[in-house]
């Protein structure tokens, strides 16, 4: 986990809802997402997780916003400038790999906005957010 990302602890029930929003595979293939989940008044979608090996299961999630509300350049998965290794550039972003990536939700264009939140399953806990980004 990257130390500059926020970690949020959620109940097992909420964590299950978050896992169902996983869309890393559909973003790369069809540019669409599965049903997002709500957190603190915003919509989010999972782009992947980690489990097993004695570690706590986590899900990496990005906020989604309608394209017209996103200020900046947004691109489709795999789209980059000529001669640019788009994957390497994205992996180096402080905001995360999927930041500023266009997606389709229904008939509307949306954008994934980072940095992602790391959701951690902690059965029976109250949602708690670590200190703000540095």
C-alpha cells in the first residue's frame, strides 16, 4: 500500500459491496464499469484488491465524476501520446494508475479521480479515515 493514500476501514458488509464494484477488467476491455458504491456522498468503483498470505484484504477504489465536472485532460485506457509508454507514465502518477481515465457509465462519460482510497475489511468497525494526504 502506498503511504500517501488514505486507508478506510469498513464493515464486512460494506467491503462485500465494494468488492462487487470491481471494474479493472471491464475498464480495460469495454471501457465500462460495474455498479459503483457510495461513500461519503460520492460514487466509487474498485480497480483491484489484495487478499491472502496473512494480509488484510483490501480494495483500491477511485472516485468517479461526470466528465463535464472533471477539470483536466482525461483519456481512455491505453490511450497515450505518440512514443509514450502510457502504462509507465500512469504507474508513476501520485494520483494512481487510473486517475483521469475515461469510463462509460450507462450512456454518460465519467472520469476516475485519484488518488485512490484503500478500503480495508474490519468486521464490526466504525468507518475511520487516516490523516489527510501530505
